[in-house]
C-alpha cells in the first residue's frame, strides 16, 4: 500500500515507536542510574513524582499506545506487500509483547506498589524494603522493554527503508 494513507501510517508508526524507544532509553541510561544514588526516602519520593508526571495523555496516547496502534495499523495497511509486511508484523509483535505487555504486567504493578508507600509515615526499614522489592525487578523489566522498543523501531525503520530500496532498484532498471 503505497498510498498516502499507508505512507502516513508508516511514518507515524516509525515516529511513535522512536519516541517510546527514546524515552525508555533515556530512563535506562540516565534517570535510573541517577536515582540509584539517592537515599531510600528520596528515591521513593522522586520516582513517585516522575511516575505521576509521565502518566499524561501526550506520552500515554501519543507515544506509548500511539506506537502500538500505529504499528498495528501500518501492518494491516501493508499486509499485501511481502517485502514489508513481515518486518511490520514483527515490529508490532515485539512492541505489543515487549513494550505494552511487559509494562502492563510488570512495571505498572511495581509502580503502583511503590506509589502506595508513604514516605511521611514509613519507617526507614519499610522504605528500604520497598525500594529493594521495587528497584531490581523494575530495572530488569525496563531493560526488556527498552530492548523491545529499540528492536521494534529498528524493524519498522527497516520496513520503511525496504520500500525505498525497492523503488530505487525499480527505477534503475527502467529505461
């Protein structure tokens, strides 16, 4: 489907997958390493504030779920193009399982559990336990979803590039 709609869907899928991959990569290499330096009470307070801030329609609708929706839409739009469809189907599957699935089943429940900790009333031992129960598992899950987001982005980019290479080859062989 080289129609304007198909091209738009592919562009939106690439952009939204890239936005999510970028946010996750940033958390992986800067935010979580920075937070790990904080004492327990500060770690919990700062993470709770950042979690509240990221729960906004621009990120959730525009990048996170927008990536899922646009990847699936692009996959459907290109279902009759054997050169692009497998890449888009793989990008969609990786994103849905590795980004949406891991986030929903793993990171969100951990975030909710940490959100229930009251820094004002918890003892230092309770905060230490809450952090230990949260930080390691969350970082492990986040590494998986970061890899999935980046993998999905590479796959959708290859699908876009594949189209361009085929068009260039066809124009070179034309008289």
